[in-house]
């Protein structure tokens, strides 16, 4: 079996999070009948639905930066820091994509009538 590095595994996990997040955001928007209903759509959710594939730049950039830092042979970067930074990136991606899925549109406050 060919051994894979920590960077490869973390980048694949980041990519998986992005693909699942973009698909779920698109499914939720379709479920809420985007763009037929005139709701106050979350612009981030719509952007993730339409251009979510651009988020795949994040794992590629993270991989390049971590490879460059680990190959420098300085004591400033280690595999432990690679692991921590990968987990931070995954957590931020999950948080952002969860928000775009959960808040696909903004609810308008109910008004009782004029003057109320």
C-alpha cells in the first residue's frame, strides 16, 4: 500500500466537506423553490449554489502552503501545526456551509398592521 501524507488526507477531507456542503445548499435552495418564490434569499447561499466550485481553491491553496512550509526545514512549522491548521480550515468550512444551508433565506418580520 502506498502511504499517504497527512496533508493529502486533510485536503481530501476539506474537498469532501466542500462538495457535500455545496450539494446540500443547492438542495435546500431547490426545496425552498429558488428562484420562483420571492423570498429574501441569502446572497451567500445563492453564491455557494452558483459558484461553490470556486471553494475548491481553498484545499489546493492550503496544500501548497503546508507543503512549502514543511519542506523549508525550519523549526517554525511541523506536522502538528499542519494537522491543527487543517482541522481549523475544515471547521471554518463546515461552519460557513452549515450557515448557508441553514439560512438559505432571511425571514421577514410579521407586521400586524399600520401603527402597531
